[in-house]
C-alpha cells in the first residue's frame, strides 16, 4: 500500500510518500511522476512516512533522477535510518541528493 500526495506549484513538484514503495506500488509512482515531470525543474520527495523501498522503487527514483539531471534538481528529505541504509548499500546515496 502506497499513498502519494503531490503538490505542484509552477515548476516545483513536491511528492510525499506514505507506506511501501515496492513491486506492486512502484508503477503507481512512476506513472504519477511521468505525467507531471515534463515542465518541472525542482522535484522533491518527502520520505517521512515511507516505511520500505524495494529495488522496483529504487528503479523509479533512478529514472526520475536521470530526467531531473537534464532539466533541474531532485532532492529527497526525511529519510529513515532503514531506507538510508538501503541507499548506502546500493550506492544510491552517491547518486541521489538526500537532505
């Protein structure tokens, strides 16, 4: 189960995730990002309520990061220790901007 709360203001898109970002829910986030990202220069994710991320979720973040490398910046905030550990083990902590 994943709840996606998004707020778009001009060229800024804020996405707050709640629940689990895994194989069943990753396509839902990917679709949301792809439909809204074309004119975005500042993409932020709030992981305050994200409990878990799988490789499918990491793939969606990597895909969004690749797009944002060309058109602006992407940041992730409020990452739990558990998810930060996943980012570190997979090397994503070197790829993503985590605040």
